[in-house]
C-alpha cells in the first residue's frame, strides 16, 4: 500500500519553519526530502489471481506472439490476393533513323522515309480461371499456419502464467520463512533472558548463555539470507507483472494446497486433448498434406481469361490525333502448361511426403513427453501432500518435545544444549512445513500446466 501523509499537517509545519530565521532553511529542505522519500515508498498486497491477470495483460512475450498471429493473418490475406485479377500497363516511344531507305524490287522500288516515330501503349488484364487448385491450397496452408500461430500464443500464455505462479510462490516461501524466523527470534530472546537470569543466580554456566546466543546468531544469519532472497524474488515478480521497481509486494492469503485430485488417467487424457503441442502437430501434418497437393497441382495446366487494349501512334506526338493512331482491343483465353513439372516435381513430392511423416512421428514423441510430464507432475503433487502431513506430525512432536525440555530446563533438569536442540528442531520443522506448503501449491499448478488447464 502507498504511505499516506496528512498534507495539512505538513503544510502547517513547513509554514511554521519558514517563519523562523534562515538557519532553519536546511532543516526544511531535509524534511521535504525525507517526506518525499517516505511518500514514494510503495507496498502492494496482491492475490495470485490478480498477479496472473496483470502479468498476462502486460507481458511483452504475449505481445510478440500477437504480432506473429498478425503476420500469419497477413500471409493468409496475401494468399487470397493471388486469386484477384492481375493487370499491367506500359507505354513505349521509339524513333527509327533509316539511312538506306530505298528498296529496289525489280521494275518497281519501295522508298521509306528517312526517319519514323512509334508510340506503343498496352493495358492488359488477366484472370486465372483454373490453376489446378494451387490458389486454394495456398489459402488452406496459410489458414492452418494462422491456427498454429494462435496455439503458439496459447502455449506462451500458459508458460507465462506458470512463471508468475512460480515467482509468486517463491515470494510466499520467503515471506513465510521470514515470519518463522521472527517468531523464533522472539522465543530465543526469551531463552537468552532466562539463561542470563539463571547465570546470575549461579544455576547455569556462562557456556549455557553463549549456547543460546550462538543459536540466535544462526537464526539471524538465516534471516539475512531471506531478506536478500526477498529482494531478488520481489524484483523478478515486479518485472513479470510490469509494476514499478520500487514496489514491495506482499502475498495475500493463498488457498490450501491440499485439493481433491482425480485419478492420473483423467489428467493424462485431458492433456492429450487440450495440450497445444499435440494440436499443433495435427495442424502441421495437415500443412504437409496440403503442400503435397499443391506440388501435385503444379503439374496441371493453367487457364486464364485475358483482355488487352493497345494504343499505336506512328507520329512523334504521343497524344492522340485524328487519323494518326489505332486502338485495337483484344479478349481471349490463355492456356499454359509447364509439362516439364511432370518429371521435375517428382522429388519435391517425395520430400513433402517425408515432411508429413516427420510430423506424424513428432506427434508421437510429443505425446510420450506429455504423458511423462503429466505423470511426473501428478506424482510430485501427491508427494508434496504426503510431505505436509508428515511435517504436521513432526511439528506436533517437536512442539511437545520443546515444551517438555522448556519445563525441564526451567527446573534445571535439562541442559542448555538439550533445550537449544529442541528449539532448533521445532524451528526447522516450522520452516520445512512452510516450504512444503509452497511446494505443494506450486506442484498443483504445475499439474494444471501439464494438462493445459492453467489459464482455462
């Protein structure tokens, strides 16, 4: 949350300082800087759902994925444009000099002018009537590539969401562990105070006091590591969420990691239907099949309708002048056939069929990898839940052991070493439980990601 300061109080205080001698100027400036820094400090408590939503909205990777989709759509539109009529226009002027301009034909002769001018303009339009299906196959192929690009974006979306979940739980680990550290520092301070009092009464030795003080130092070292880790994890999460870098994030209450899970087969079957990678391989197989048809279509002739307009002017003036030009109009059909493709495309078809076979094999490989990942995620989640149950039992035992040794130490029937060891065991069990809860929560979301349901 943002630090709030009563502006009325600040204004009155500053006005009071300004009414004093000039020597208070430095004080006013320092006060303003301190208040400004305090106001700029930000804290924000965020839920996991808010973090995922915010991260997806600001993700640069998803913006890049969107540009790839737009590029695929552009290629599809270009394929559709190939079905539109094509048109060309040209104009040419030429001048011929004829030094030898007389041609003898026996008794008669033909004389040409010393020079001649020619203006030739051509406008033509062509519309393909039949091209062996090549235009249709080009549109089908690019449409399939659009679907592949969209699935890429969906996969990126799943990965980004999981990265946010991972960073969120890492921050949760640090914060919860830091809370345990602070709780144990308070407890060990009480033990140090009690040990000093016993030492003053001659009930324990100086070594007993040092034992507790050493234990406190070790806990403090752990706290320093956690503070450093929090800064790192907090910054990483801020980058993922696109938040200001001076924000300190706090974790809202997370849901209990222990959830009812379906049988493994249910998650595996869902993954084989939902996962983007499998659907992409199906689309790539269709692209390969379309490519085979397109190559085979290149063996067929092409029929096109043509229309043309010619402007022929034999004068030096390129502009129309009565009696000096003609404008023939033409219309017809053009049939062309590159029959050399009957033998030159043979190996292209073989290559395209090999690519199709690669897509089929890749799908089998991806399917096996997904099955393996789902099984691994499922087993890790079950293990994390069982670990929580075991640690809860360990904490109950460590708590009771710590209570007994606290009583014995107070009655001088247990040593300081036994007392410190009991408290260390409880402290470690508490830390391990918080870490296990975070691991279980993360394992559950990893299971959702392995089935393709994380952002569904």
